[in-house]
């Protein structure tokens, strides 16, 4: 209840009340919009970090695929040397099949992340760091170089025509595979260094990247590799079995022909 005996508020009192109201309103606005800005900034930083980890992971997978291609190229080179040194025990047909089975063209790179990064400007604005964007662009150029100058170039040497039209053994043995081994090693080394720089720019640790990779949804690359290897092994076993059967067939045919000649000579001698 108002106290009628009390004096009416003075001008100074109203000014004080007005200032307090303005101050309270200002604090409320700052807290509301400031908190919203902090939340938005935090979410942006999280999106930036997730996007960066996705790109770094993709380049790590690229390196893994390059190393797989590199192993095939080295196996081709080792088999070349074994055959040239006369230490290979199989037939010519089987040697051709084993050599061409080490064609690196079967190795493929995933395209989704690269396509998102190179064609979507929103991705660049999300990441925000120019040095990271520039370095990642360079990484994908290195990948294109490996595809063109190592995988495609060697594949064309082995299969100058159709996929099944490979070179004869003598020509396969004259391919300078040592050049592609050296080129492959150099490019893989370059890409590894470039991706380490990506991690440093964005502050991504190996353990953090490992946890991110484990959480990724989809078919694991190792599972894909296992599936491709199983299919490739079955195909190679089929080819080898066919080559051995052909060798035995023509060997028996040659033996039969030789025996017929001997029998014919014996009959002539008896006469």
C-alpha cells in the first residue's frame, strides 16, 4: 500500500531509475546476442575442423591407394628380374599373365571428397584458412599427377591396345619399370609431406584423426581392398589354370606329333 505521507519521487530519483533500466536492458542485449555469437562461432569452428579432418583423411586414403599401386609396380619389376635371370619356373603364358596381373590400373581413388572440395565454394568459406585450401589444392594436383604419369602411363605400356590385348613376354620384359618405381616413390613422399603440413595448419593430431576415421559411416577401405583382392585372386587363379591347361594340351599334342613321326620313320626303315 502506498504511503501517502511519503514525499513524491524527485527528478533525481527518476533519472536514476531510467539509467538503471537502460543499463539492465543493455546488459540483457549483450548477454543475449553475445551468447548467440559465441555459440555460432563455436559451431563454425567445429564445422571447420570436421571439414578439414574429412579432407585430410581423404588424402591419407589417397596415399594408401598410391602405396598399393607402388607395391604392384615393384612386384612387376621383381618378376621381370626373376624371369630375365632365368629363375622363373613357369611357362611363357603364365609369366605373361603374372606380369600383367601387376598392372596398377586396378587401383582407384575415391572422388567424392575431392569433388566437394574443388567444386563447392561453400566448403572453402567453411574452412576459412587460405593456406590450408591452397595446400590441399596442391595435394589433389599431386594425386592427378600420380594417376596420369604413373598409373595411366604404365598401364598404356602394358596394354597398348584393348584391356585384354597385352604385350608379348619379350616386350613386357623391356618395359623400364624402374623409372615408374622411382617416380612413384617421389610422388608418395611429396604427398605425405604435404598432408603433414595440412595437419599442422589445422591443428589436427594423428590420434584425433584416427578417432574421426573410426566414427565414419560406410564401407571401410580395408573391406573394399579385401573384396577387390578376393575377386582379383579368383580371376588370376582362373587365368593361371587356363594357361596351365593350354600348356599341357599343346605339350601332349607336340609329344603325340613327335611319336607319330618316330613311328613313321620306324615303318619306313622296316620296309
